[in-house]
């Protein structure tokens, strides 16, 4: 039996020794060598140039481990066959005789084969573990390389115009295709499983509810929105803004419900794994966001109902741009699906870059088509646009925005073709994001204004009821509506800024804090004013200017017309508001640049000497202007007399005040003149003007007769006031140079009319006195006697 035992051990040894040779006759690496090679590879990379070499080594490790698994699996099968061929060893029993030598030999063989089987199984498990670890490390390295590529905006790759770029993309895609196909098969397997008998009724129910929501409920809600707008909302822009907002909201809700019903029917019995669940939910969110784009297109263009169109767009332009919202929606879904899938599947960097290039070029071509349509429309039909009812306002902003869009689209194309793929992708996606967000908030801004006008204002639904029931004045409701609309717009503006800055990390500096070469460059200048700080300061200044103008325009055009505040107070409020916004803007700008108040004290100390000498008059006029705005001794619209000049105050500036004289010329008076000198304000307490006529009469004239004539002339003149306390009166002022001095005084509605009315009254008085043969006194003549004999004057 001993030779037979040796032969069995030799067979086991020979079967084990075959595992050290590969199928091609070459010696396969041992598991210890593979494990050591895997441990030597880095778990992270600093440069994307070395990523492909590491991935190739990981693939070689996986191939070697798989080769060992295949060989040892065959050996394991052979051992299992041999174990099955060995007869079972009888168990020792006290009633039976001891085991025979042949039974002992079989038991020894079984024990040896079992030991060898356990060792082979352990090696197979270890090889599978190495393959799994190598696969996870490859996934992490590719994810890290993609994230690094996306973060490094100024990282350059090979140009897509070169053949080597597409060769690398082809190799990467060939390597990633099995992984993509495996993931696709796992997703399709869920739908196949949903068609099984125990799941298909729920899946069909979800499809039915999704279709009913998308077609039937969608149409019902659209008709309901228009019906409510026509029946309940007053005529005006409020209807259009409400319908536009309702269309967008309806589109998003219907899309969300449809996708929810479809997914709920698919996963009713929990057949979707957690990983696939996360992937499908991300796709559903992408589809819902894409529905926002189609909703914006339907709301802004309103192709079928031109009267409901909110923006001033012509029919020709709308029909030219009608298909593009759907194309943009399709590109958004495809682009986001590629990003989600690449992150989920774990594609390589070469495939990621190639797909980004294709996406950038497609979006750039679409941008050229859209901008080309718009430019062609405004270039070919400029005169027709002026005659159309829905004419775009002739401001410079549309041209500036179109030029900026052209620059971004051209920049995307150029940067992508020269190798800055990440920068090109960033530019085109940010352009698309900003267009979508600005279009959405455009409708929200219009709705915030129209909604309060249609509800709380004097002509609104609630406003009419409040006026009838509670005796509230219409001006109060109009003011309340304007204030609530302004507050809502302010909140919307804040939300708009936050949403626009989301890609930058909710801050302007977020663009410069992205990991990459630009960040390293900026860190070297951290002790100085960095480009990020300058950009933030510029944005704050521009924002302050825009906010200041918006506030002033809102006060002048929206709020003040609903109040009884006079013109002077209005202009004073606008001027003070401009000062406040300027101070806040400068403070924020200095804070952004890192200039604190302590540093400003040194600057103020350095300027104090210059202010004391050269800028004393400017500072004095500036302070005088502030005093005038606060104390208001004079205000815009007052008729003032300063020195020998008199006129209307038209503007109170920081340094000087503009006065319009009677001959329509403008007098610039320093503000300090109104504080340090005597100024006569003709309209401070009352707005009436005074006309005073001084007449010299001979002593022989009956003054009562002249008085009656003048009073009759005053009474017949429509411009002369006869209200209580303002009646005309005539008095004798005395005797001068042998003449009676009679002073006639009357009042007119405005001091600005006093000169004209005085001239008219004098014409009438002198003409009437001549008719009555009453002569005015001659001026006193002085006789001068010349010492010469013949000349006596």
C-alpha cells in the first residue's frame, strides 16, 4: 500500500506544480509578488500625466491575479473530482474490527487532498481580493484624476485637433467599455426584472400614471391656470406674469410627478439596489431641472398665445428660436447623464476628456446657432422691429449681453481646441447656467411686482374690498403695494446672487480657491492685493452703483408718485440715499481690499494738512450741502434771492447748488453761501408772490380817485389773488420831493409770475390814468447856472 500512497501524493504534487506555469508556457507570478506590486503603487497622484501608467500596472496585476484564479480553479475542480472518486472511509466501531490498511491509505489520501483543496481555495480568495482591491484603487484614481481635471481650469491636455488625442480616447474607451457595458447591463436587468409576473403589474401601473400625468393632467392644469388668470386677475401684465409662472411651475411639477410614478412602479417591490437607486434618483433630478428649461421656453416664447407673451419679443424672433429650448434640454440631460455615469462607472481620464470635448463642441455649435439667429434677426429687420408692437427697448444692455455671449461661446471653442478642455467646459456651462437662472428670476421679478399690483393696490382684488369696507385711502394701498414689491424684489435679488454664485462656492473668491495652478499662483501673493480681491472690489463697486440707481429709480418712478411729498423733499431723499449707498459701497470695497479703519486713520491724518489748506473750501461746501439737506432752509423748487440774483433752485449737489434765473441761465452758487450769508426764500412759508407798485403823484391829485382806479384794475385781473388775508391794498407812503408816494400791493399765485404781472398791471394803470387826465409827477429837476453870461440851464 505504500507505493500506492506515494503515487497519490505525487499526483497531488504534480497537479499543484502545474499552477506555476501560465497557459502560454511562461511562469506566472506568485500571489506574494502580485500583492507586493500592488502595495508599491501609490494610492493617489499629483499629476494626471502618470495616471495612465499606474492604471496599466493595475490592469496587469488584475490580469495576473485572474490568471492564477483560472489555473487554481481548474486544480480545485480536479481535486474535487478525485475526492468524489475515493470511497468513503468506514467509521471505526467497537463492534467492528479495526480499519484495514487499505482503508487507512484512502483516509490519508482524502486528508491530503482536503488540505490541498483548502489551500487552493484560500489562494483563489486572496487573488479575488487582490483583483477587487486593484479595481477599487483604479476607480479611486480615475475619480481623483477626473476631479483634478475639473478643478484645474487652466490644466492643458492634448489638442483635439491632433490625431494622438483621439487615439488615446479610443484606447481609453476600449478599456472602459466593458465596465460601462457591465453597468448598463445591471441597469437593464432591473427593467427586465420589473417585467416579471410578480412586478409587472406595478410597473405597468406606474407607466400608466406617468402617461396620464404627462398628457391629461398637464393639459388640465394649463387650462386651469389660464382660466383663473382671465376670471380672477385684473386686465394687465399681471395676467401674463402669472400665466408664465404657472406654466413653468406646472411643467416642473408634472415632470416630477411623471418620473416619480414611473420610478415608484419600477421599484415597488424594492428590486433596485442602493447604488442604482442613487444613480436613477440623480437622473430624475436632472430631468426635472431640464423641464425647467422647457417651461421657460414655453413661458417666455408663448408661441400659440402671443397675447400672453411676457417679454417684448417679436413673432419672427420667437419662431426662429422655438426649437432651441428642446435642444438645450436634450443637451443638458445628455451632459449631466455623462457626468453622473462617469462618476458611477469610474471611467478613465482619457474617456472623460474626450466626452467633455464632444460636449463642449456641441454646446458651442448650438450657441453659435442661437446667437446667429438673434444677430441675423436684428441685422436684417432693424426697421421692421421699430414698427412692431412688441419692440425690444432700445437700450445698450441687449447689445452688451449678446457681445458677452459671443465672447464666451468663441472662447469655449478656442480653449477646447487648444487643449484647455476644463476651462472651455466651465465657460459654456456657466453661460448656460446664468441664462437659465436669469430667465427664471426675470419672471419672478415681474411676478413680484404684478402680483401686489393686482391684489393689494387700489385697483386690485383685495384693494377694492379694503377701500369699500374699511375706508382706506388708495394712496396708502398703492404705497403699501410698492413697498412690499420692493422688499420682495430685494429678497429675490439676494437669492439671485446666491444662486449665480453657487458654482463658485457661494462667494466671489470661490473661483480663485479652486485646486490647481491658479490657486498656487495666488497663494504666492497672499501678502498683497490679489486678483481675487481686486475682482471682488470691482464687483462690489459695480453692485453699489447698480443698487443705488435701482433704489433711486424705484423711489422716483414707483414710490413717490403714490405720495404727497413735494418735489424738493423727493430730490433731497434721493440725494441722501445716494450718499448712504456710496459710503456703504466704499466701506465694503475697502474691507474687501483688507484696508481697515485703523489704516484709514493714518490716511486721514496725512490728509488733514492738505484739507486744512487746499481743500478747506471744498470740505466747507460739502458740509454745508449736508446741512442744507438735513435742516432744509432751502429746497429744490424754492424761489430764492441771493445778492442781486433770484431764481428757482433746480439741484442741490455735493459742492454747489444750481439756480435757474429768470432768463433761463443757470447760476452755480457754493453751498456755503446759503449757510454763512443772508438768503431770502420767497417760498419758504408760502408760495404766493407779491407785486408792489410805487407811483409818484402830484399834490393836486385826489389820491382816493387813484386808489379806486388801481383797485378796479386789480379786481379785473385774474392773476391777482383776493383770498382772505391776501386782498390787495393801497397806502400812501409819504411825500417826497413835492409828490405823493402811493404804494399798491397785491399777491399772485407764484413769485415766479410777479415780474410779468407787475408789468401788465403798470401798463393798465398808466393807460387808465392817462384816460382820466391824471398825470404822474415829473422827476425833480435841478437847475444849474453857468457862470458864463449866455448859458443858463
